[in-house]
C-alpha cells in the first residue's frame, strides 16, 4: 500500500474520530480540538516503518516502541523491545514518566492506526512530549518490512535499495519471513549489509500554541 494513501486515509479518519476518543476525566486538556486538527492535517504524529526499523537495527537508545493493544495481543506478537501500555491505561499515573519526557522518541503502534492514534491524541491533548504513531501500524509493518514486495528489475535504484533495506531489516529484526510475521522474537541485531536508502528522519519541532 502506498504510504501517501495510508497517510491520507488516516488523516481523514482521525478528523472523524476525535469525538470518539475515550473521554478524559482525569487530566485537563492543554491542546484544543482545533489545534489538534491542524496537527493531524499535517500528519506530524506519524513516523514511517523504515525509520523505525533503521533505529531498531542500529540499537538506537532514543527509541521506545509502545504497543497499545491488549496484553493478549501483545504477548502473541510484538515488535522487538516494545513495552505494553494498553490504550485504556494510557492516562494512568504509573506511565507518566514514560509518556511525558523529552529524551526518547516514543512510537505508539496497534494493528492498524486507530488505537495508536487515539493514544497519541490523548497524550498530545494533555501536553505530553515526543510521542508518535507508527504509520500503518503492524499491518503495514508486515507489508513493508516483514514481507516487502520485490520491485521489477527495471525499477529505479532508489526503489531497489529500499527493497533491499526492508528485506535485510526484517531478517535482522526477526520479523521477516515468506509466511508472514513470526511470533518468535529473534535477538539478531547485527548491522545491515545492504546500503540503507536515504530515510527522512522525524524532526521534533515545536507547534505554535498549546503545550508542545
């Protein structure tokens, strides 16, 4: 699936589900709905799978994956190094030190993007910092990293390099196989041998108004 299609679909969907986000009865909002819509339109919460995979393979200590699905789903399969904070627990004081900080890049993920986006919206509205959403969720991870589709031999060099990177990343992280995502987590985190295509890093930049 084209990342632009995923992003466009997510932006439209997010605009419709703001009212459906689990009601926050414990914390005051610091970002209003109109500002949140601007940020959603810009897609600033999304981080692409290639960037996440690159950081994981390189053992980048600044990334923290946060699985917001229920514990059963998390125990069945999760991305390497992820921790489980179910959506319904996202506002508990127990997790504030993890979610409200300026050191790590937190990446929420769920099967698709709905629950992860709800987690992002809740934490964004109360002013927590450095929280993002894995573009496309696990479903897109399977398609792009675990089981990438080989481009034709006539494809541009950039596309071939991206495919080689995805293939190597899936293997290094233990999530690549011809039969889909494995439920076993491998510990192989050796550097990738194929050249890594240029990946646009997520830039952390303040947002006008509210608490960034």
